[in-house]
């Protein structure tokens, strides 16, 4: 028996307002992550390294 997934609400205007309210550092990391997902090869490696360098260190 197949179940249909719930419909995802798409409201670009509201999503953009939410994104604009994020702190600058978070926005920068989000944009880098988006670019890393779209890229391949060495470019992806470089972007992921930049993300690791800019993201807060995990608590040990």
C-alpha cells in the first residue's frame, strides 16, 4: 500500500524573509553549503573546507 507524502508548502516570500532574519554568519554558511551541493570535484572539496573553517567548533 502506497502512501502519498504530505504536500510541501512553497512560499518563497516567507522563506526569503526568514532567511534575511538569520545572522550573517549563518547566511554565509548556508550559501556556501548550497554551492558545495551544486559543485563537483575539487571545487566541492574547497567549498567544504571553507565551510569547516568558518563553522563553529563542535563541543567535545
